[in-house]
């Protein structure tokens, strides 16, 4: 788990172990040197999106590693609401980090993050991506792996890319470095089997939307050699929702105009709108 975490807190305040700090302080960020799990939750129009699912998944991440989070979901919820209120946040991403999972004194950070994506930076014309060869030991758990994240970020910068598709040792694309990947061929959607990836909250919502729209979803890994034959590709991630992918390395896709992707995007947008309406 290595080194300390960067302080990537934004807005005015963050919460560490129940106490409020200015984002200029590093309290808590220098204490994350052992086993850390995390979640990123989107706040849209002042509403915390799909909070339940995120907190359940975080709890499950801890359990899969053989530990239990000391802070209850109720306490975390209170902290999130407090954080949103003191920062008067409208459209931002909240990061929850539980570190030192394996010790008596777990540390818990709740803060607005500028990492991963700023909503403003999301390409309106679809995302350019690269393939990144890697091995992930625990694909189903959101663990902080600072070293790998740094390497991938460097690679993204060098290639002017938005996201990296992770390719495993056998040449299969499993997921993105911070997103789930979905592939379109004809009128069918392909995505990696649940056991091979971190099941995204957004991915789960997309599965339901596809059911409603009667779009077939086939859970199978796509091999690197099959990419060129796809009709479209898109990624799903909490901060953004659904984002079409227009290039993978030097292969181009007309994902922005793909009927299936457009229908799924619209379905997801209206799901989010309904959720906001019902949770005001």
C-alpha cells in the first residue's frame, strides 16, 4: 500500500475521523500508509447520488479483505451530509477513504476530490483511450494502489488520453483504470464478467437500463484482437455516468453516433434525474 496519500481535497473543508479541517491542512492524509479502501460518490444538483449502493460496496470491500469498517453507514451518511452542507456543494465528487483497515485505530477521511475527473474536463466529443498492460490482484475491491495509479496517469498524460483500458496477461480487456468498459457489436453489449472486475455502481444501473430497453448484455471478456471489429465502446463511472469512447490507441469508433450507446446514455440520464427529483 506504500506511501502517504496526496492531499487532493478541494473546496473549503474536509472531515477526518469526525473532525472538520481546512483543505489546506494535511491532517489524516499523512496517515494512510496501510491498507486503504475507498469510494467516490457523486453529488449532483446538491443530491448525493446512489448513496446506499456506494456505502454497501465500501462495507463489502472491507469484508472481502477480511476486515470490518468501524464507522457505521449511518455515521458516514451524517458526515457526507455535513460535508455537503459546510461546503455548499452542488456538483462535486466526494471521496471516502478508510485506511489502516487492519488496525484497531482505523482512519476515515471524507472529502471533495478533484482527482480522477473534473466534470468540466470531460470530453464532450467522446474520450480518447489507451491500452495499458497490467495485473490486478483484487479486481473486486476498491484498494488504493498509489504506485500503479501514478504509472497510469503518466501514461495518460504522455498519450493525451482520458482513460486507460486494462489488459490482463492473457490479452483480455477487463476494465478501465477508473471505470467499467462496455463494448457494442451490432445491437448487443459486451462487458467483462462480474468476477473479473470491480462492479461499478453505474455499471449496475446500466445493466438495468439495458434490461428495460431489451438490449442484450453478454458478460464476456473482449480480447485485444477483437477491438477493431467493434461498432462502439463506452465507459461507465460514478463521476460522469456514461461516456462514449472514440479512440482506443489508434483505432477509431463512431461511438458518439451509435444508436445503442445513445439510448443507454439517455436512459441513464433520466434515471439520475428521477433519483434527484425523489431525493431532494
